[in-house]
C-alpha cells in the first residue's frame, strides 16, 4: 500500500487539514436527555483527534429534527455550551471539528422527541421500518407533511443551528442530505409525492436541500459549509429511480455555492462517482463504506477523492492514523455497543499507547489483524473433548451453579492422610462456610495457606480446583483454609475480597488453635480466585497485616479492561473466551467495568503501587486471554523490587492442567508450583 498521499495536507474551504484521513459522522446515542453532549462525548472525540477532521454524529437543528433516543441537539443555548467543551478538546489535540446538522424527518417516533409530536416529512408517507424507543421497537409513525411556511421555518432552523455550531467553536458544519433523512426524503420520489414547487421534477425535489445549503452558507460562510449525499442508498425506505440525473443536477447546483466540501457516501456506482467528480473537481470527501483502507487510499492516489472518511474503523480505533502509519493491527468494532450505553464500546477501545510499554514491540504488524500462538497438541486434543463450557453468558450462571461443579471433598481427598473441619464464620455478609484441611500427622507450627477457588467470580465453590492444595497439605504438612466467598452478580465487588480478607484475619488470629506459624501464611488462588488472592494480599499490606509470607497465583484474572494483545488473540478460542471474561467482570463490576476509578479491591491490576508485597509465584499459558495482564503484573512486581517468579507455559490455554492433567506441560506446571513452594517453605 503506497499511502504517501494520505499524509499530505489538504484544504477544504477555510478548514486546513494536516493529512487526508477524516472521521465520518456516526450516531452514538449518548447525549443527555435534554440533547446536550457530555464530558464523555468530549473524551470520545478528543481520543480521535489524530484524524485531520472529525465530523460529529448527526445533531438535530430543532426538536422536530430528533428521531433516535439520546441524540445531541444544537438548537438551545445549553447545547452550545456543551459542544464548546468538545470543540475545545479536539482543537487542543490539533484536529478540526465539524458538527453535522441532521434532521431525521419521518425517521422518528413521538416517543423519542422532547415534545411528543408526530414527525414531519415532505409527504404524509411513513417509512416502512421500525424505530427503537424506550419501550422497545415500534413502527415509524405516519408523518405530517410540511407546508411551504413550515419548510421556510425549517430552513431557518438549519440557519440558526449552523450559527450556534460556529458559536460552540466548530470549524464548520456538514448538512446531512443522505441516508434517508429529511433532505434525502425530499430528493426521493417515493418519500416525496408533492405536487407543489418542492416536488415532482428533479428541480422541485432538490429545491429544499439547496435552500438549506444556501441559507447555511449565507449564515456562516460557504467556506465553512459541507454537504453529505448518499446516492442510491436505500436506507430508511428510500427508493431512487433517477439517481444519475438527480445527483448530476444536485451536485452542479451545490457546486455553484462554492461549498467547503462535498461528502459522498459511495454505494458502488463507479460511473456516478466519476460523474460527480467531474462536476466537483476538488474538495471531494469520499466514504467508500465497507471497503478496506487500501481501496480508500486508491481513491486518493487516482484522484477520485481529495479526502477519505472512515466510520466503524474510527469508532473502534481512536488512534487509527497512528496505527496506519505503524502498520499495526486494528481493534474490531463491537456492534452491540454502537448505540446508547456508557463508556463501554465508546471511550474504552484501546489505543496503541494503552498497551504496556514492554509489550509494544510485540504488537502485530501489517494488515492481517492478529495471529495467535498455537495450543500445545496434547492440550488441544483434551480441549476438543472437554465437557466444560468455554463460553459463559449471564443466562448460563444459574444452570452452572445448579450442576455438581466438583466431587465431594472425601472423594477429592481419596487416600491422602488428610483430615478436615467444616466451620461457619460470621462473615461480613452473613454466614461464611470455611473448610480447614490438616495433615493427619502432627506438624508443630505448620505453615498455612488461604486458598481462593476459581470460577470467574460467578460460579464454583470452595473445593473447585483444590486438588493441588490437597497435594501440598500432604507433602508439606501445611494447614489449608478454603472458603465460599460471595459470588457476583448478587454480591458485586468488593464482597469476595471482604470475605477473603476476613477469613485471612481469622486464620492469623486463630494461629494457636490451628497450630500454625503466623509468620508463614501463604495466599493462593486459581483464575478469578487468584485475582481475589492478589487483591486480598494488597489489602493486607495496606491494612498493616496479617503478614503474608508469599502468594501463589495460578493463571490469575487480574484486569477488567481487556486491553491486551492476548485478550484480542484468544477472545474466541480456548477454555475461557472473551465473552466469558466479559460475563465475569460485568457481573462483578456492572457499569463501572473499565472505568477510571476502580480500586485494587475490585481488580488487582488497578493497584497503583505494588511495593511491599511478598514473594510471588505467577503462572499462565501462552495461549490464553490472561497471558499479557499476568506478565505485565509480574513486570510491575519486579519494577517495585518484589521477588517474583513467572512461568508462561507454551501452548497452554486457561487452566490447562485441570482439563488435561496428564499432558507433559501440565505435569511440568504442577512441578514448578511444587518446587516454588518447597523453596519458600525451606526459608527460615
């Protein structure tokens, strides 16, 4: 791909662009109820200020112009004040900012507008489509036809909105004449069946869009006015039977206004694209929807476009220009979070700078997205026949909890010389079941271990994954305590850590009765339990005790943000997929997941300071989601001067030793843990 032309400057009217990659407008439906944009909106656009020009989401110029829930407006003083922070944030980062004026016309429903009125349109013909409302999808309402006085008022609404946009700090406005909205409805013969001067012929149907363009250009200057078209786009029940003649006329008339630019959403008609380019020889922005970046850059290289605009790729990659320059992989957009909601799928897509610095050299290069290290062959065979579900959704939680998750403890102990006591503590959230496991032989001042089970913080019990702990009780004579901490979503964070810390404090306090050495207490955990273990050790450090001798973290689940290479590589494969990970963290943290204000009680990786922690053992598979968050945690421990041992097992998926215990790599993993424990317990 020869992309040199992409990085050359361009001039669109009065708007100077340092390069030719612009962000297309995209509805995101995250405005406040009154139509004001929010601080989150400012963050969203500022994150994407590496683009030369950002065109805002469609913004209604009047209450009648709103069609969707929570779209922004630019028709009240409060709207101007809110947009000022967005424009300032974009300008501070060095990009230009254009507000798109979008009147939806008939693509609406009274339930979505501030005044509850019927939508307006060129003719009283409802679009054959559904509109999402607060109470669910509803058929689009039959609109009221605009009479000529109402048309004149609508033109003035566009004019006033354009002036407000400039007052808010925008560098210009883009008039939305595409995608089946009001101006496009006037252009279309199936939506516009008027018999007056605003209907019938091509000249009549184009009259209203041209009046809007002329009024806006007269108000703020043609050099700050853009216009968007989407020839032959059937979106929102639009039918065009005379597309070539219609857009030849419209483009020629718009060209006479000497606007800053024409923004064309290309639907595949190359002949029409060439015709429009001939009429509009400069300042043409082309959005070749669905095409890869090479095809879009080719439009620049062959003179078809002066600037290219991208949509979904900009949504998912806030630093797309930097990624293109570096040849780095791209994030995939998440359609489930396109419209409405909070920061998720809006401001939490990772940028290159969000990757841990030590992992930056490992970022995949080139256009082919992300490749993955393979599973170990023995492990892959075991995974293929494993009955354990690899993907867990919220709907599956009750069923998984009702299934017998682990065998009875006596069966797990088998012939080992181990005894146990069942105890119910009066925990921070009520009764807290605890089991104390002891070697049958008397061990004076025995070492002790608090064990936290896995299960994604949503399933499992105190005996889940406990087999290696039983081996350690038998071999090393340690006393192990395991508990049923409270599970999410019924008990969100930090309930599980509170239960674990409470049990840890009880264990230390009962050292005489339990005949343990309070100076040799270890904390261990598997998967989510390992994450809880890490958080519990951090809490003990911050509370000044109990003193922890060491922590053993087996494939720990540490970070809620999912912004690592391994999270992308194994989002859809292995024994714990990205959906499962999202289910667990969302259950634990709810809407706060991925936010900026989480504590180490909620996700251990959020701890700002890892100094003062005990010796640590971490292991993880090379072929699992948690690989990079775990290796990063180890790097941070080393940077804080902590004695930490890290094992990354080649070809290992999540908890591979539990699914394939006889595999050679599983046996090596078990031995590495045993070896670390033996060395730790040999210390005086």
